[in-house]
C-alpha cells in the first residue's frame, strides 16, 4: 500500500528552502483563488470546480516534490479515529441532529471529495509542513499550516468557518506529526468530508 507523501527525509534538500516554501504556498493560494473565482464569480458547477481544485493542488504538490511512499499501518486506525471524532462532533453539535442527502450524484461527489481531501493533505500536511518543520520547527509548521488550511476555506464557505477549520487543522496536523505521514490526516479528512453527504 502506498502513502500519500514521502517522509520529509526523502525530499531533496533544495525543496526545504525558503524559496521552496514561498513557491509552494504561492501555487496553493493561486489554485485556491481560481477555485473561488470559478465558484463565486463565474458560477461554474461546484463539483467540476472541486475536481479541478483537487487536481490543481496535486499538480502543485507533485511539482514541489511530493511522491507516494509507504503507509505506516498505525496511520489507518489513527485516521479512522480522528475522522470518527469529527463526524461525531458534527452530528451532536447540529441544532437538530438529522440525516439528509444532498441533491448530487453520490459517486462523482465522493470521488471529488476524496481527491480534494487527499490533495489538501499532500500539500499542507505533507510538503509545507515538512519544509516548515525543517526551517522553523514542528510547532511553527503546525500553526502555519493550520492557519493556511483555515484561510483557504474562507472564500468558499465564509469567515464563520475559521474557528472550526482552525481546530480541524490542528487535529489533522497533530495526526501528521504523531504518525509521521499524511495517511492519517488524509483518512480523517476524507471521512469527515464524506460524512457531510448525510450530516
């Protein structure tokens, strides 16, 4: 089974440079801005825009040196636990807990959701967290990637998502640091996002 990002020690040293961080962050922000423009300004189909967003982030991550590696098996239960906690919190904190199904085809929506979760984790908790950890330490890397994660969701979902996404970003970053790879946060992220089909 392959992981979703190589461990930091496999990245070329030049990729950990300050320039590499700026270029990767710039690519991420450009793709996020294009997503916002396509969704809010051009009013294109959200599913198509989501798929293009996920693909764009993967292109940036691959360009930044991301490559599949081996999954650490402890990442699977950690990711399932993290995602399960988020799903449970979402369910019990709704004003009136209920199950509902959106008016979108399940399989294309699920594939796009998994693509976006994977791409966000590859670039944020993979490439950027690795680079920032090498330059500034794990705490700065965790906080920085958490803030970026929260901010890229504001144009699409509004500023009210900031507190939630800051907390979720800390959880995903903590899973990344605890397990040594992005498989756990990717599993948690995909599981929580997929649950929004019903919650």
